[in-house]
């Protein structure tokens, strides 16, 4: 009877509710341990992937408070990024796809946060452009075109 066990669906991991933010699942993808979840920002009308890398299997208070600050200021952050020199980001066309917020103590990252933004483009062969907004202390330091 054990021959058909491979046909049984695997139990999905249990989601943990993180104080006032949403449900997250702890996983180890590509050798990196992190909590991942699909969250609605307060001022955005779509879901965004949020990733909290964690070496300790816990989300720190710093990560939670930094997320809440980004949530409260997301429109201002995007507006600031759109006005940076050489920025090609247009607020009316962009979507925040992913947000990564490492813990302060995590030595694998030297950023406070990274926001990945896509933007619909007519002239682009793929139909969109992808930008990585590198943040430190709630300020966009650098925009990388991917």
C-alpha cells in the first residue's frame, strides 16, 4: 500500500501570524532561512511579497518596526525614488513586487531594506522594467535597474 504514497499531497507548512502584519511561512529557499508572506500594504491596492531573512527562526522587533515604517511611508518612498537623478520610475506605472528587510544583526546584508519595483513599459521587449531600491534608514540610497 505504500507504493502510492508519492501521490498524496504533502502537508503545507503552518503559517505564523506576525503582530499586525500578516501570515508568514518560515522556509529555507536557496540556502537562506526566512519568513515569507504576501501582504497588503496600507496604501497599495495589491499584494506584495515580504521577506524577513532570519538566522534564529525569529523575526526581530527591528524588522517588524522597520516594516511598519515602510508601510506608513511607502508612497513617499516611491515618490522620492521617482525624483532621484537618472530615475526612470513613474509612480503611476510602478508596482512594489517584493520587500526584503534583514535584521540589523544579520552580517549577510549591508542594507536596511530592498524594494523590488516593476514598471510597465511599452518599449521594453519583456513589457516591464525591474528596479531594485536599496534603502538605508528609510532613505533610498541607490536604484539598480535589473
